[in-house]
């Protein structure tokens, strides 16, 4: 017991002596170490700002495009309906006028060319108002003539003579002017009558026209509302998708790296396509009959195959080596690096995993067909490297760290075509082949610039609510 | 140094940033040099381990998962290097000692208390390689016998007996050293 206690105090004493003990190494040691360290890539431009510009710019551009499209397409139906609403009236106003004189009373009546022609479009009216409009179109002149005749026969000759004398005066129309002005302020066209007529008759005529106009307007509004309801019964829908796809990349030389051995052709010989899957849960909003926008959360991974002979490794010591891939540099820990030769092939499946936020605009040119264009903001949350080695002398145990310098964020664009088929009352299924292209270089520290792309088809179940 | 700064330095080291590497080197080089001297028999070996150790540190820094344990992680690399060097040269021997010391416990502590660390290190380096390793790992680094056994690939019993003998021999050497100095 006493011995143990003594040992303990002896140990403590020694430990305390060494607690802050330091020995300054010789200066040449650092130079030796430095010369053997992996070469650092040349300094690259600060990417933080460019990243912010990329992400911010893409979001603003996407929102801008969406806003413009929404604004444009939400205006279009209104303008169409308003032109329909005033179709008859507009024609009547705009067409050149011609003059006609009645045989009996030499009254000057102005009418339009359109008045003699059949209607080009069917007005959106009720029975009564339609009848009135037909009258307007086909017999505006005859109606006025008829009414004038009736009026003349009913009134005294004195009244008739008086009116005859006053053909050029407008005194008889004065009380109606305010009425006309109020009608014009409502968008009702100015009547084409220059003939002074019975004030009472004219007022009733205009009043009736106003009533008809209001009825038409009301009816159109109703129809419009009804139309909207029938077009987009389920504006919201929830989508779940699964997308098998092939991943590969395009390479470009990195001007900040000068080593000749790591050219794009070096990697083109060694990189292989990989097959992978992506998944997502999205909300879709049909904001117009032919347009919808979808967004949500998705997962996908960029997979790349890579193989290299053992002699291409940059050996650091007996256990450590560096291997250069198109995605970046990987540090390897191998039992015996020196035993690797040209017959040893090291291959790896490299996976870069992303969580992404897609914003996708779908356009439906036909009933079941759609075109989709979108962007995704991708967050790289992990990577996997599975090394395998083939050697005639047996397998080695290869361990590797992660590829350093992979950008945390990336942005990609999606383009595709799709076919949607309703399978149940509230459920539809769609198949959507397309491509996704990364816009930002995957690793700023890599010897080459790598821009991945994925080609596949999305199988999607859509629940409408 | 703030943890954020350390994290930043490590991140930059992962990208082979020369300035960050030098910063990390300057931070830990004196401590590691002392460690290397303690685990080896001569200065040349110590410097070999020192160099190889730092090359490994910078080569494997991306494997570091917790920055709080950075110092211990670096130490482990250097200890492994020292162990490998001994194994490669087949100099790692676990010998039994028959020395019996007459030095009283309190007396030993008094002498060690007076001694410079460099002198103690010089005496530790004179221990047989197996004992030297176990002594350093147990007493200075504070590892348990189980951990030492796993690290060195020996049994816990061997570790204990080596430590026991190392203490005895060191005390004897301390006494001899004290007599010479007197």
C-alpha cells in the first residue's frame, strides 16, 4: 500500500516536471518537412463573394422569371375577356361612319358599316339582352327609323315641323348629355345618334342600353369566376418522386493549377459513369391553368467511378500516399505503399451527397404533357469513398479520408419533359425524363474544374388536394 | 488560442495552406521535439521521428474528427512513429531487471525534484527500449496499462512489470547521477 502511494507521488512528480517542457527544434527540420509536404495549389480567388453572387443571382433570377410569368399570364385572360365584353360596342365606335337620309323626313342619321353586317362573335348575353344586341347589330338604323316613324305618326304635325326645322340644332339632346357622360365613364360607348329625337324616347333607349351593358358585364364576371373554378379544381398537390439517373461530369482545366500530369485527358481515361438514385418530396401549386410551380426538399448524390494504377500514387512514406481525382486530392493510408505497382489497380466509387431545394416551373402546352425548367440550391452534407484494390499478390487494406475542398453549396439547373396521367380521382402519376447540370465547379482546390451532370427520368406520384 | 482559430488553421491545413501548416508546426514543434527526445536513444532518431511525425500530421489532418483533442491526436502520431522505428530496427526489447535499489522513496523524490528535466530525460533514454516506452506512456502521458498493452501489442502484465522495473532502474540511475554530481 505504502509502496503504491510512493509510486503515485513519484509518478506525479515526474509528470509535473514534464507538463510544460519544451525543446526548440532545429530550424532545418521545418525546411525538410516543408519540402516533403504535398504541394499546395496556387492561391485561388476568394470564392465567398462569387458564391453569394451565384446563389443570390440565381434566386433573384428564378423569382423574377416566375413573377414575370405570373404577371403576364394572370393579365392575359382579363384582357381577352374585356375585349370580348366590348366587342360589339368597340366595333361600332371604331368603324368609319356613313350617312343616311330618310326618305320621308330627311333626317340625318349616322350609323356604322358594321351595323349592316352579321355579328362576328356571339355576344355573351341573356335572352333579353341578346335580343337587344341583335337588334343593335342588324337593325340599329331600322330600329331608329321605325321608332321615328311611329313617333311621327303619333305626334302632331306641329311637333314634326318643329323637329324638321331643328335638324341642325342639338337643343333636344341637352338633357341626355349628362346621361351619356355618365355612361361613358362606365366604359359604355358614345351613342352614334346625331339626330335630335324625342328626349323621352332617347333617354329610355340609353337607359335600356346601360341596363344591358351592366347585365353583360355581370354575366361575364360570373362566367369568368365559373371558368376559374372549373380550370383549377385542385391548385395544390403533394408529390413524391424517385429518379434513377446516370451521373458524369464535364471537365475544364483549372488555370490556377499548373501541373501537367493532371490534365483533363488524364482524368477522362480513369473516370467512369455511375448509376444512382434521387428522392424528393415536393409541393406543387398550379397558379394558372397551364402553369405550376413546385418546390420542396430532395436528396440526390453525385457518384463517380475512378480507377488508377498503383504507380500513379504520390507516395509520402511507407503507409501514406496521395491520389489525385478529378474531384480533388485524396489522402490514402495503405499497409505497404511501396509494394504497389503497375499491376495494382486502385478503384473507388466516390459519392458526393446533397440535400437540395428545387424550384421548378412546369408549363402544360397540352393536357397531359409538360415542360419543366428549374433550379436547385444544393447543400453537400457528406461524401463517401469506397476503395477497392486488385493485385495478384492479394488485397491491400486501403483507408482514405474525405476529399478536401468540396464546395458546401452548389447550384444546378433542371430541364425536362414530362407526361402526366391521372390514375385516381385525386391522384396522378408522371414520368419526366430530364437532365440536371451543376453550374458551380465542384472543388475549387482540384487540379481541374469539374461540373457534374445527371441524366435520368423522374417517376412521380402526385396527390391533389 | 480560441477553438475557432484552431478550426480555421486545421481547415487551411487540409487545403495544404503553407502558412497554416507553419503555424501549426510552430505551436506544437517544441512539445513534440521534447517527446521525440524522450522516446528515442539519440538525437538523430528523435529528429527522424520528428520529421516523419509532422509529415504524417499534415497528411492525415483531414482524418481529425475532434479539434479539442488535437494535441493528443498529434502526440499519438509521434508515439506511433517512435514505436514503428523501434519495431523496424528490432530494438524493442522487454527485458527483466534484477536490480534492487537501496534508495529510500522520499530520497528519490528529493533528488528528482532538484534535477533539471533535461537530466531526467537523459536518464530515461538510458532505460531499455521496452521500459522506456512503457515508462513514458504510463507516467508522462498518463495512459493505463490496458491502453499501453493495446498500443504496443503486449500483455497488461508485461506493461506492469516493465513499468516496475523502469522505476527501479531510474531510481538507481538518479542515485548514481546524484553521487557523480556531488
